[in-house]
C-alpha cells in the first residue's frame, strides 16, 4: 500500500500470496520494486502476506515490510525494512529480517549518487548478521514515453561496498570459516515498462563481485509484474532467481522464488 501523507490520502492493500516455490536465498535484497515513483514529500509503503495450512501438514508463512521515502529538492532519503517467518509443525524453518537506509543525491535529470547501509539476518542462509555499507553512481540511459500510453526506463549503477558476515558457527563444519569482511563491487541494471496505467513490469539485476577473488560473486535477477484489474483490484507476479558462487558448504548456490497474488486497495 502507498500512503501520501502530504496529500492526506490514505490507502492500504491486502495481498493474498500463493507461493509456488519456497526460496532459500536473500543474500541480496531488492528494494527497487518498493518505490517506483520519485514524488516530492513523504511516502510510506507496507506489505503483509501470509499462508496457513493445517491438517496432514501444518505450515505457517508470514511476510512483511514497512518502508519510508522522503524527497526534497535533489535529496532522497529512504528506509526499508522487512522479513519472513516460516514454521512447519510448530518448528521454525526460517526467520529472516533486514533493514536498509539509503540516500540519493540527484546531479541532474539523468544522474545521481547513492549511499546505503544495510543490516540483515537469515536463518536459512545461516546469517547471524550481515552488515554492509556502500556508495556509487547511477545513470539513466533510456527514457522513452510514447503518447502517454507507454513508458520505458533503463538505469545502470556502479559502486563499491564493504560486507561483513557472521554465520551460525554451530551449524557449520568445525574448520569452516564463519566470519568474512570483504570489499565487493556493485553493478546493477534496472528496467521498467508501464503500459496504459494498467500494466507495470520492473526487471532488476544485481551483480556483486569480491574484488580479490573473481570466483566469488553473487547474482540476483528479479521480475515484478503488476496488472490493474480495476480501481481496487490488481494481480501481482514476482519471479526471483539468485546465485551465490561460494555459499556455505551446507547450502546450494541457486535459489528460485515465484509469488502470485491479488492486491486489494481501498
């Protein structure tokens, strides 16, 4: 849901999600889909989704996020937070959470600088703590609008970040490293297409390379689609693919997640 406090408009959304494949990776958090409009003033978005299954199997899934965006002149400050909890037969399967603070400074209509810091935990990925901080440069390469019915955007970002990870040592083999502090490069591509105010598609690709080992890198590709059925009802589809070239020995290096849901806005 989006709440524009300056205009005193209140809206909220209830999202019913049907998870077609459970994902096992959140090493990279995608924040591009949370705010795709750069409006002046304060905006707030929140998302909640849940699934409960009982009978032959007892499964409970809860996802949540709360996000703030404030823009004034050339400065844009954003705070993102969220997480997911999964239990099966009343036993915790996954418990993950993240929070990211991000600052953008607009140089001109095409370019901006960005800085961010993020704190994250993820039981499935064995993260007790993942703390990162980085900065970079973002450039808009394509901005096409045709007859106000179709709009295409494409942005490219380059930067660097410092990443500190502390893994759950009790679940790792005795001699496996559980602490790292790496410098990684940041490369991302963000493309969006809006059609007749009915369909919005955002595709985001992140690539993070450890600067001192070409064999150690992480990749995320996520496609988000939102189709407005009417004034109050939209259909949403998210498809995510993640790859970690050097995961802990207990984990696989590929993750896939797809979510289909209905969004009701009042």
